C-alpha cells in the first residue's frame, strides 16, 4: 500500500476537504533559533560589505571593528545550529507521522475486515490489483485467481446482461458509477448478487490510473425481495384464480381488498363499488338499480334486513339477482373487526337443483311409462320409490306397500293375504327364501304371482347399501316358452316319425341330434348314439363290421374323418354288407358341422330292378309301392299315372291329378328347367333332387325326387318317386335360422359372420388370396330411432339391408352385426381398389333418401375397410382394424376409410382431444383473438372478426382446423359457440365502458348452432343482458349452413335481422351457393375465401372468380371483404377491382382483446 504524506484530511463544515500543516512545539524553537542566526549572519555580511567598500585601507587604518567579525561568526553558528535542529525535528516528525499512518491503516483494515462491504482497486486496464475486506464478504474464492482479471472476466455468459455492456462503456469513458448491480456464480455454484460503486483515479498529471470502489453482497436482500415479490404474486394469482369473489372490508366496512371475480360479479355498471366504498353505499345503489330480485318492491325493508345480517357476519346468505343469477354470500368477522366476504355464483347449482327437481318428476313419469315394475329400497330396507306398473300387476298393492314399509313386511303381508300362489304350501320357508334372494341378490329369478301370471325379478345392491328391484312381466314369454316346448316336442316326434334317418354333427364332429330311424337303419350299438359322441365312433363301427367294404380300416377312418372336418354337399348310394341300399345325402352347416339324411332305398331299388325286367307289371308294382310314385309322359308332359301315396303328397285324388301337366306341379318354373337340364346332363337319371311343388290346395311342399327315363304302357315316360321332406326341411331351416340368422333383416348374424370369416380366411391363406372386411354404419339411425320410433328404425334397417344386398356379389358375405352396424366379407379381390369401389357403391346407394312412414329420411353410410393379409392375418385384429377405420370414417360421415397402423394413435389422440376440449370449456381455458377488417377506400377499421384459440397444457396450441371438427362431431360446438358469443359481447361491453367507440365484431356460427331452436333467443338474451346494441354483432355463416336447411336458416336470419344483427357469408365461392336463395338472404357481406386471394395475380381462374364475386355483390348491393391479404400487390389488385375491405396479415395478425381495444383509438389503420 502507498504511504500517506505528512498530512491529514480535514473536512470543512460545508463538506469540502482542505489540507493543513501540523507543527510540533519543539520545531518552533529550532525554527526561531535558525531565524535569529540567519538575521545575525545577514547583519554581519551587510557590515562587511559596507566596510569593505573602502578596500583594504579600512583594515589598515583600523576602521574594521572586531565586533563585526564576532557578529558574523555568531550568526553563522546560529544559522548552522538552526538548520541542524530543523533537520532533526523534521526527521522525528516524519517518523511519528509514519507510525500514525500505520495505525490509521491498521484501523482501516480492521474496519474493512468486520464490514459487510469490501474495497477494491483496479489498474488503468480495469484489472483488479487490490482488495480489502473479509474473505467471506468478498465471496471471491481465491483472491489470487481474481487479481489481474477484469470484473466481466468473472461473469459467466448465461449471466451476461445488457446492463453489464453499458457498465463497461461507462468505465471505458472513465466515469464514476453508483450501485451497479452485478450477478455471477459464487465458489459453490450459486448465483450471487452485488451492488458496486466506484470512481476513477487520476495521477497529478491527469493520467488515468484505474478505479477504486466498494462492493456489497446483496444476495440475501435480493433473494428476500424476490421471495416477497413471488409471495405477493402468488397471493394475487391465488385471489384472481378463485372462481369465487373475495372482498375484505375494514372495521368501518369499507372495501380494502377485492379480486377480479368480485369486480366481475358486483361492479358491472356500478360506479359506487370500489376500494374505499362502504358496504351500505354500494348495496343501496344495487338495490335502487333493481339488481336484487328479492328486494324489488321492498327496497328499504330488504336493505335494513341485509345490514342487520351483515353486522352479525356469521352466516351464509343466498341472493337471487334480477338477471336470474344466484349468489351465495359467506361473511365472517375478522380479528381486527373487519369482514371477509366470499361470494359464489351458484347459478349452476340452483339450476341443477331445479333441473334435479324436474328430473325427479320426469323420472317418476318415466318410471310410470316403462313396461317394467320398479322398486327402490334404502339401506335400511325401507321402501323409497315405486312406479305405477307395480300397482297394476300386483292386486291390492297399496294395502301391502307404502313409503317406509320394509321389504319383509310387504312380503309377509302379501303371503298372509294369500296373494302369492307358490308360497301357500310352506309360507315361512318361502318368505325365508325370498328374503335371502333380496338381501343377497345373485341374479334374476321368477315368481308366479297369479294364475298364468309370472314376474322375473332382478335385484341388485346400490352403492349406499340399498336394493333396486326390476320386475318384468314374463307371462307372455312363459306362454311362448310352453308353446316352443310343445313345438320342440312336436319336432322331436316328427323326426321320430320320418322314414329317413337323420343325424346332425357339429363343427367338432360331435353328435348333436338324431332320430331313432338313424340308429335303426344302421343297426348301431347304443354307445354310438350318445349325445356328444365323436363321429369317429360311428365310422369305426361301420368299418370294422364291413359296411364300408373290403378296405383298410384305419385308412378309411382317416379319410372319412378328414371329409367330416371339411363337409361338402354330397349324395351317394351306399350298399351295406347285409345287402341294404342306403341313399345318403349330406349338407354342410354354417357352423362347420353337417346334417345327413339316410333313406333305406333297398325296396325301391328292388322295385326298379323288377320294373326294368317286367314293364308289363310296372303299373301293379307302382300301385302297391309304399312310396309316392308318379309317371309323366315325355311327349305331352301330362301325368299318366300316380299311385295312392303320390296322390296323397299332392293332396288330390288320382283322377284329378291325371288332368294336370308337369308344369302344374312345380312351385317355380325355374326348378322345372333346372331338372330338365340335370336329366339331360345325366342321361335321363335324377337322384334325390330337392324340389318345391304345389299341392292341390295351393300349399307349398318340399319333396325329394328320384327319376329316370323309361317306358310306361309302351310310351316313353319319366318315372319318378316323390318323397315329402317338408317337415325335415323346415326342421333343418328352423335350426339353422335360430342359430345363425338375424331375425329382422334375414341376414347372417354376428355368429354366422364370424364362422364365415374363419373359413374364408383359412381358404384365402391356402390360396394366397386377398380378402377385404368392410364395416358399415348408418349415420342417422339414432336420429330416426329417437324421432320416429323403433318401428321406423326397424324399417330403416330392413331397407338398408336391401340396398346392401344389391351392392354385393353372390360370393360376398353380408351380415348384420347388431344395431345399425353391418359387415361385408369381400372375397377374391386382387387389389384394394376393389374394396374402395364397393365402399363407394355403398355410399352412393345410401345417398338417396329412404321412405319411412311417409317421411323422407336421409341416412348416409360410413365405411371402414381393412385388408387380409395386408393389415393382419388374425380375425380378431382384422375386426378391430375395421372398427378403427369405421371410427375414422364416421368422424367425417359419408366417406370410407382404410385402416392404417397410425390410425390407432389418431383415434386415441382424437378421444384425448375430446376429453381435453370438455375440460377446456369447463375450466374457461379457451381464448379469443380479434383480426381487423379495414376499408380499402379510407384505411379505417370497419370491424373485427373474432377467432377462437385453444392452448392446452398437454397438447399445446391446438389449431382450429383440428379442434373445430372435433367439437362439431362430439356435440360441443353449440356450448362452445355460446361461450364465444358471450365472451365477444363482454369484450364489447368493456370497450364501451372504457370510453372506446367500438366497431362491430363478426362471430362465426356453425350449422348446428343455426339449427338450434334456442339460438335466436340466446343471441337476444346475451345482447340484452349486457345492454349491447345488436348492430355491434355480425354473424358469419358458411354456404354449407345454407345448403343443409335453406328455409330454416332464412327464418333464423330474418328473426335476428329484425333486432339489428347483420350477417355475412364466409368463405364464399368454395361451397355450392344458389343465386335463387342467395338473393332472399338478409345478408350484408360476402367474404372471399383466402384460397382465391393467395395466387390472385398469377392464377387466371382465381382472378375470374374474385371479379365475379365482386360484380355479384355490387349487383345485390352487398359489401365484399377479401380474406388472407398479405402483400401490397394483392391489396392494390383488389382495390382496383372495387373490393370494399380486406383482412389478413398485411393489416395485422389476430390481436389480443387489449391490443384490439388499443386499435380502436388509432386513426387510419391502413395508409
């Protein structure tokens, strides 16, 4: 450190500093001696000079006195001693000052070590050269690492600020600075904050030597301020995020704090409400303004009651406002005497209560209208609710049950009154069983409550421990069950009476059904005809006893089992080892099994052999034949002979039949032509050909005909045996239909569809062929079902099935899976184009309206497609893929969509977006932007268009092009539209209250909103609630809205036009507008879609369209606004052609509401 000089720094009273010399007493004596010696020496020298003027003569003459010499010598000695004393005193004083300076420096260092600041010094290149202060206060780490570096060398890049750049410039200008804030990392990696002050140092010549200054660690203070600010911010955020209003009043009941919700609930149009206002004042103002519904007509009385309850400040009050809202006030006295008030808008709760009350009434009406009985028991097993159906079904119901009566008490009363038939034998046992069913419900059970009157009771526990009971009258079902049981018995009896043997095996080759004739014909042991016995048991018995010929038993069994696994239609004669001849006919069933009929034709064959050898005896043989025989002349095709059994088949006597021609017997002439062709192809032989024939009474019967050409009475004839198989055929069809067909549409049901799919996929895999699966869904089925009734819905499904049948090929499989969902298996396709063609054909078929009960109903179709093996080779996955593709198609309706691997993620995202959009609407996370529309001739702001925006915490900024279609398809578009309308009108109200002169705001309205019956009234209510002129609202609709319902749309527009709302047609030119109704619409503006503007200078088609729209608007007296204008050249082009106004990024991006309000104060927006 540099040493100070022999001076100290004194400060004057005005603060200025001055330098003063300090002289010790001994130095004054020495100085006085030196002064006297100097005077004596000077006097001697003067005398010497005076006397010396006469030269040496003076001495010689004795004129030089001795005293003069003594004076000179004495003066010289005195001067010398004075000088020596002065030097000694000076040296002593210097040493003393050095010691004092060292003590001062020590004191300075001591102070610096205990101070929170530290002191520093830099050289002329701003490098640190010295520090004073505590190391922990300096917070520099190792001082040696800092010396020789500049201050900005210590700052990390991420902490560099523009203020630091300015600080460097100040130091480069060598100016003093005060309280410069600097942040840097400390030795432990934490950020430290400092306040630094300094001044430049110059030497005596004015040369810059560096800076000296002081630094203070303000990290703690900075963090404290930051923490306090964050605390205040969080408090404000918490208060502002409250959905309730929050008000704090002082002991004099003046407002000292309130949040934004309080301002929104209480301050609208009320200048009295605000900080410092008294509760009584602003309450009185609201009462006099008629804002409190219950105070109207009794203002003073109500206000006095309110002030009294306010003074108590201990309870909760509910108040209804004149605008219909309900508020709940919770007031509590604070410790300082003030009052904290929380005000909640409980309009939705009150509305929910009213709706709940209405819902309860509707529930009671609904319960009374259903066909089931309904009873509700509480957790104490006391009756709470029942419907009218219970009283209708149960005699003397009101005598045994009332609210509060327990279930056991009701049951015991009814048993004691003899009203439950099945409980009469053992009442207590039955009551115990019934109560056990009631307390521990496990499933539905049946009770006979009267003669041929049955109820199915289904009870289950509620969440609170109660029990809900559903009673279903199954009396008719029981009666039908008995009928079906009788029919089943009759069917079994019929099968037992049929002369043919019948057996049915399922897809697993297990025996399902058979008749006794089957076992008798084959002489089977009992174990073979056991239910569920495998087909192998049958063929093993037949092979081992030689019925299958001299063959290898094992090999034959294996072949027959393989045939059974792949059943086909077969007909053959089987000659058993005992000489019997059996005709076997086997038909595959849809589930993979088969049904076989066995006819013992041994006698028939013997008769045929006899006929061949003995034509003369043929008539006699036919006459006595035990089966129906008919002979038809080959030339004239008349019936020449029929035996008694044959006449019985056709229900006519033999003489009458002899007048018929062969054509008269056929039910369908197509069958006759087919039989002729088969006989010609087989050389005149027909075996067991199923045919439909007509009886004499006109009834249709199924027969199996075996015929061959021969001679009868010397003429060429067809000799045929006719077996009536109607009962067998109907039994087979009934079994098949019950299991595999849809009763409503007569199409295969879901089970048959799955069975077909398994077989088709297996075949396609073997043949390396492609298969398409199409899921079809009716777009408007639910609407038809709900509006016109279930009968109309059933009619629509049947007509839809008919149209689908016309679209598919015979080789394709069409099924109804349930509800309004159909499915198609398209086989034998090579490319996916075939599936797309079929889907397009289906959509086209459904574009025409259906005629349902004198109503013209539009019910389009959406189609989802997946391909085998492209998308999967597993049937379950293919069905899921088709379902996902259908979901995608239904999102747009009336289209078809192919499955893709990304579709699953797209569907998941769509589902998640729907849930997030619900939450955003509920939590008020939607927002608005306002895009200016500016007049081209004046450059002034004409209006704004309100644009909806959604920023989601999970998905980020979701574009309107994505979430608007989701809102339309999920039913959210109407509530979102109402939110937009209310928020736009609220901003308009705020702008007016702020003193701005607002311009109209255009709001886009979807077709569903326009067709909402409450839309007109809702718009009028919102405008009225905020006291807004209707002229400030413009509604934009698309051409699609007009096309959907022209007359309804015009009616809505005219109703709103009458109150002052204006209309604009958005995106004009991209839809299908018709001039015939365009001129009828009460619109004022046509908006040219931005797709026509972007290339307007290069694309001649766009130019022609824009010019045509402008000309059309001029003819109709309408304003034209061009959207999406981004360049000056586009603006000039549109202006030159007479366009009225433009909007787009050339003017401004969509603005926040606050920025839009600022634009209202700007003169011309476009210059």
